[in-house]
């Protein structure tokens, strides 16, 4: 049984990973301030230790690292929204950058034992430069505090491998969706907002013409690929796109949700959001070459998500 630390482990992606590990009888410590996550997202298990705390409390986190000497660390805690980061860049920087840097430094200075550390970076690092699909060697253009912090932290995480031999890996996740995504903020993931609007007969605010392109990735695929990478020696020191490799416009996604839910979405069309990216989808060959792939196609994933919402509302 290995010991895992998951920052943001009560959130949407973090709890999916945590529950998967708990199902496999691993020992999981979750640190989460519940700003977006929920305690109920986590399965009941004697192998779970839940700490309601912010990762910006460096002293607290460092003490925990010293005490527990985790085998695996997953840096998932983050301000997850691009738009949120535009509204509050300082808070985003403290959480998405400084808190993670502190962990890297503490591991380095104290030479703590570690099997692997994984950081979830973002496809947002690619920005709006021409040329899709994006591969890991494509030029980057981080356009927001969110993207700047994701890129900087990703580089730090990988440099701590190359310079100090810390076993690290990073993934650039493309739009993740699925059960437990929190639609509470107007800046939440668009699929969680659309499904909430459909459930509650609310009007969906659509920014732009709906022709923005994304690679929507089902959260269980993300969790499985992440755990695969943690155990893959060839992944250490590398960054990987993490998506499905398939693209869809927002309009196409709305068509699928309407078909699956048998409901019609009411839309209010508003101007494009500033800092928004028009085309975002990636080349997944680097990940796929390690035998790791996303298995859930968009329609199947949306159906699973909708069924989950119907069962849990
Ligand atoms: C998303 C993720 C981000 C991730 C990135 C990687 C969220 C909140 N953001 O950013 O964490 O790193 O993918 O690819 O999950 N939209 C509307 N109406 C709404 C909300 C959104 O029209 O009410 C539009 C947005 O303007 C955007 C698209 O839908 O064009 C997707 O938005 P969003 O879900 O916020 O994701 P990204 O900005 O792509």
C-alpha cells in the first residue's frame, strides 16, 4: 500500500483520482480548503485522511510532508477557472504557483523520499497562437494569470527533475468534464453550466458565436491516465498533453447535450470573453505512445454525466 498526497483532493478532478485510489486500497491524504470542492465528493474509507486546509499555508504543508513522507504527490489544487484568474490574479498566483513552488522547495531542501510527483498543468498555456492540434513542443502563449501560473509551475516541476533529480511529471489537461464538476460559479467549466441550465430551465449565457473549439475530456479518463503516468518511469521529467485528441465546437457540444437530455437549451448570446481561446485541441501521440489513452468519446461521456446528474439531483 502506497501513501498518496492529493492537493485539491475534494475537488472535481482530485476527488475522482482519490476515490479511484481508495478503491484500490491505497492510503490517501487529501488537503483541500473546500473553496470549490466538497467533503461529500470523497468516498468513505478508513484509508482516507481529509485535511480541510489551504495549501497556501506553507508551514502546515511542510509539516505534513515531513511527517508523512508520501510516496506519491499529486498537485491538483488550483483556481481552476481562467476567468476567475482574470478577476483575482493575486489569489490565483498564491494558489496555482507559490503553494506548489513551496512543496517543490521543501522536497528539495529536505531531500524527502518520493516515488513520483505529478502536476496538472493546462492546455491554456498554448494561448491563441495559430497551429492546431497543439503538441507539447508547440510554442506557448500564456494569456492570463491562470495560464502564466500553470506554465511557470509546470516548468518548475520539470526543472526540479532535471536539476535536482526529483521524479516529476506534468500534464496539460484539455477541458475536463464529468460528475462532481461544480457549476456554482459563472466561471465554472462550461459543460457543468450548460447541464445546470438545462436541469433548472435557466438561460445559458453563451460568450461568442459558439464556434470556439475544445477537446472535452471525461474526468475518469484523466484520472486513469494520471495514475498511469505516475507509475511510468519513461514519463519522469516530461510533460504530456492529456485529452481525447478529438475536437468539438461549443455548438456541437450543445447539440449532443440536447439530444442526450431531450431538452432544448435557451441561450443568450453575449460578446466573446476577453482572454478566451478560440481553438484548443491537442496531439495526443506522446501520451498514447506510452500506452495511455482516453477511452470515453464525447457522446458517451455526456450521457454518463447527464445520467449522474439525474440520479444525484
Ligand atoms: C478550461 C478549464 C481550465 C483548463 C482549460 C484547458 C474550467 C472552468 N476551465 O478553460 O481549467 O485549464 O480548459 O483547456 O474548467 N463559456 C460560455 N458560457 C459560460 C461559460 C463558458 O460561453 O457560461 C465559453 C467560454 O467563453 C469558452 C468555452 O465556453 O469559450 C469554454 O469555457 P470554460 O469551460 O470556462 O473553459 P476554458 O476557458 O476553455
